[in-house]
C-alpha cells in the first residue's frame, strides 16, 4: 500500500488546527468507557465510509468463521467422515445438491456441507497455534535484540535472515514429512503446519519489533526512564513494547491468512491430514480435481470458496486496523475533508 508523505509540522495554514483536533480526539477517547476503547470497537468507531464497510465485512466473515468452528457439531448435519446416515443408508458418491445433501456429496461419499463446516475447526486451530506462537517468540526476541544490541543482536539477525530465506510451503512439507511421514492424524497435521508456519514467520515479527526498538531506545522518554532508575525489564515491557507494536495487527492478520493457505496447500499436495482423522479443505480440493472435468462442480467449489472467504475476511480486518492505526492517514483524511468543506462553501 502506497502512502503519501504527511505535511511537515508548520507547513500549511491548518497545521495547528489539525494538531488541536487530534489532541481533542485523543482526550475524548481517553475519557470513553473501557469497552469503547477495546481494539476492534475503537477502530470501528473511528472508521468512516468505504473503510468502515471493509472493516465490517471483514469482521462478519471472521465472525462467521469462528462461530462455525465453535458450533460445528451443531451446524454440521453429519460427521466429517460419515458416508451413511443414522439408519445405515449410504449417501452415494458424487450426488448433486439436494434436500438431504444441500451441497452434494464427494467421490468418496462424504457430505460436502459437513466437510466444509468441520474444516473450519482445522483451519482455526492451525491459525491460532501458529500465529500465537510466532507472535510471542518473534516479539520477545525482537525486543531483546533491539534493546541489548551487541553480539546478541548480530547473531539473532543472522539467524533470522537465514530462516527467512526458506520458502514457507517447502518448509511446511519438510516438517510434515519429518513429524508424521507425510500423512498424519488431526493433531499431527495441525502440529506440522503450525510448527512450519511458526518457524517461517518468527523473523517477520522479529525484524519489525527490533527495528522499532532500535529507533525508540534513543528517544528522550527512554533516556529519562534510565535516569530515574527504571529497570531494564520495565523499560522493555512498558516504554518500548507498547510503542513498537503499532504495525503488528497487519502482520498478525497476514500470517493468519497465510496459515490457512499453507494448511490448504499441504492437504492439496497430499501431505496434510488424513480424511478420516479431520476435515481439511485442501484435501477436498485435491479430490475434486478429477470431478471438474466431468462437470461435477460442487465438490471443489465450496471448499475453495471457504478458503477464499476466510482469507479475505482476515485480510480485510488487518488492512483496516492498520490504516486506522496510522496517524498519517487520519491527518490526510482530515485535510481532504477540510478542503472539500472549503470548496463547498466557496461554491455556495
């Protein structure tokens, strides 16, 4: 995303007015109730126009994903590995959508709707494990490296650059083979995908946090904290960490969407989870490739649509939150609204 350079302080006749308006907004936000200052709620209140629509659309898609994963046993008409109903009657293979099977059945006799719903649990589990682990480890290492510096910083930077050179999908395949021999049960496949994504994306958090800490530790407020005798742990955890995490929501959501795609790629290539252990969208897409040439569209459309909508929802939330956290964009919108108001007054 390309951002225009902000107008330097002192340039433009409305610079002081913009600063005063920004200060008033910050003061009003500080006086708001605690529940209005929560991350997503506060971003939703500040968003306007198209950006609000994008944020709401992303939140709806993510909310549907999480609710489906949580309520999968209640929403799915059958189990993810069921090929017959409670009476023992077989579903049949490659049945078109009907009242009994709203999204049809697969070549192996699985109900497509049930597989899609149960697949949300696998996707959310991998996303939560991988992103949480990489976020925690990457932020901790970046904070330590940027603040301490010296030989520790050089070693960690070298290791991070070496890991960053590995393609994520290739490492995921290798990890899957090492951990489970290429085919695994539910938790084995989730662990393989989560570990590979964690190792690959730790350098992203590390490099971002380290760069911000190196810049911030030379600021006057950090020097003042050292002068008054504040401990290193408190400086890193209070003064540096809170000011170095502005760009993390965007990286967090991008990694979350990447984890879904990596898991789907593992299943599509045949290195994912066994179909009788858990439902996985990538495996269903792989099995649907032969169906596409026969005009059987429903076996591949709905798993692919689930992947696309999940990634789209997480990405929309991340982009919107990142834009709303950027003060340069807020200042640019205020200047644009002021110019539009002045133009309307001039033409009136």
